[in-house]
C-alpha cells in the first residue's frame, strides 16, 4: 500500500507538471480569463483523478501491440496499485536487502506525512486567523459582501469568502477610488474565487513537495485579478457606470500602484494590489486576444491524452511482468543524498544584475536543500532585507517582476529557473505634501529621504512614511503616499511623482 501511495503521488505530480507547462506555453498570455480559470481548475482536478483511472491493456499495447489483450467493452478501473518487487525478493536466500528497502519506503512515507501534516496545520491556522479577524472587528454589511474595518493601517485591502478587509488607509481614499476598490473585491466575492484558493490549499497539503501546485495556484490568483480588473474596466466604460467621466485605465492603474507596496498577510486571500501590477496594467490596456487564439484550447485534448497514456503505462499491472529475484539489486535508483537538493540555477531576462550577483542575492547554490518557501522569501520579501525584488525596486525598477520555475530532475534534484522582467527604470519627479498647515513643507521635505531626480526606491518610500508617522503632529494612521507614474517613451527613464498626504492631530 505504501508503494501504491508513492506511485500515485509521483504520477499525479507528473500530470500537474505537464498541465502547468502547457498553460505556461499556450494559454498564460491570452485575455480569455474565464476560460483560463476553467483550465486551471480542470488541470488540478484531472491531475488528481487521471492516475486513478487507466484503460486495461493500454500499457501492453503501447509496449507490444501484438501482445495486447482484447479490451473491447471493458470499463475504466482503478489501476495505480503496484506489484511490489519486494515480493520476489523475499524468496532470495538473504533477507537483508528487502528489509532495507522496506525501511527506506517507510521513511519516505513518514517524511511525506510530516510535511502534509505541517501544511495542513498552517492552512488551518490561516483560516482560523481570518475568521478571528472577521469576528473581532466591526463590520458593515452591504448586501453581497461585508466590509471588515481593521484597526491596523499597514494592512492591504484583501478579501476572503464574503468578507472584504479594509484598513484606515483605505478609508482615506477618494470616493471614486474607494468605489473602484470595492467593485474589484465584489467580483472576487460574487465569482467565489475563495473556493478556488481553498482547493489549491487542499491540494497543496497533499502535494506539498510539488512546485507545480503553487505555480498553478499563483496563476489562478492572477487570473482572478484579471477577471476583477476587467469587470471594473467594463463598469467604468459603461454609460451607466458610477464614473461619469468614462473609463480611464490610467487612474485605475495609479490606484493599483498606490496600494501595491503593502505586504500580503495571508496566502489564502485576494489582495487588491500586489507585485504583479505591471502585468495587470498591461492586461487592462492590451487588446483582446484574436478569436483564432481560442483554438489553442483544443490542444488541451492531446495534452490530456498524453498524461493519461503515460500514467496508464506506468500504473497498469500489464507493465509489471514478473521479475527475477535480483531485479531490485540491478535496478538503477537515484542516490538518497540528491533528494530535496537544488540542481542548476539559471536566470533569463536580467541586464541590471549579472547572474553571479543574482545568485549572491538569492543566497542559494547547487547542492543546498530545496525549500520553495525559502526561494520565494529570498526572491520577493526577506524581513532581513537583501532580497532580489528589493535589489531592483530600491534602484529605480518600479515595474520589476520575477517568475520562478522549479523542475524536478530524474536524480531527485530540483532545477530552478528565474524569468526576470526588469521593466523601465523610474525617477522621482515632483514631491508634494498636503495637509500640513502648521508645519512648513520645506522643513518636512528635508526630513524625508525622497529627492527629485533620484531613482525610485521602495525602501525610501516606506522610510518616508515611517518618518512622517513619527513626527508627532500628524495622525500616524493617516499618512498616505500617492505615486503617480508618467510614461516617457522617448526618454531613458519614466517618471514617478510622489504626493504625500498627512492629517494633523486635533489640538
């Protein structure tokens, strides 16, 4: 049974990797967001079910068509149980090898169980924490969803289930901006996007070792944002929409950038703005994919057929003929020391930093233990600083993004490939402060690290907010930073004007 479990996990992981690769190559750039969502959900479901279903005799036909049995009229059946080779080895004169293999098998399953229990505990903790946030803070029910008013100003706007969580920062938005934000989150609630994320979280518990599950989950979350952004765009463009001036993607893009510097508190929620803002703004402005590109979805059929045939070939008893007692000793297996280790590390699209500099910032090398959470932290957000995103966004690359891909190798190692999109650099333009009637603007500008003409820096932006919040005369919960980018295609860099808004404390 233990061998059957490991075989099932291997086959399902293979299916997940194939469907993830097909999405990356064929569908990721299309604007048919509803169809992309259906594909991603279908890929997750089919990958779980396909290894359990095999056509009797299919594997034998693939190996030797003349020897294939007649299978006409036979139904589908469960066939991923594996005839354990140890059964042959028990007849051997020595029993030490079967016992050693059994111990390795039990150890592998035990490690898998511990990882699954840890992932399950983390998922339960996140769900319970979200439930406490909803219960312990005041709510405003607006019909289709409920707004939860959080006291902490640093949290981003996010949604979970029918709850939309807002902080004091979002209460200070203009009426138009707040309406756009709520409309965006309402789409998440109405289309039940949280159920998709819960499905990914459940599969992440079972396949915690497989990098394809978090990749598909990230792509699903990005598609959710595309769907919500498109709904906002249609409403703004509608004559009956709440915006009387009509659709202007620039203002909505500015709102995304304005709220993008905040850190997401939970993996199970939909944040209004995150680090993929450049892609989202690009999707808002690019034309709809041509109808002919819908034909790409037909390629799903051969992809499914390939995964089905491959899993049937491996899992069917027809592929497992009786082996001599010495088969386990002669079979070639990957050394145990290679399992869970990083193989090759490659970078693509980088010009500002070299591969050596990126490897130094990543802090990982070939042979190190592979941990996807560590990779993400060193790539996107490290509390100690020095992550790769900070290396770029603190030196002018406002639109930087990086997409990691982990590929499991036959020897048990995992190759890491990073696709870098640096974007154009942005310099600081005008820096203004409003709301400071009792403190001269010039004095405040000397205190903050932002200077016109310098490169954009996320770290300096956050330091500016901290300095203004600690001045004493301003309400620390109402220090707002409003970046307004200006695209300058004829110049080497774009421009970002920074508008700081403060609210003086009542005397």
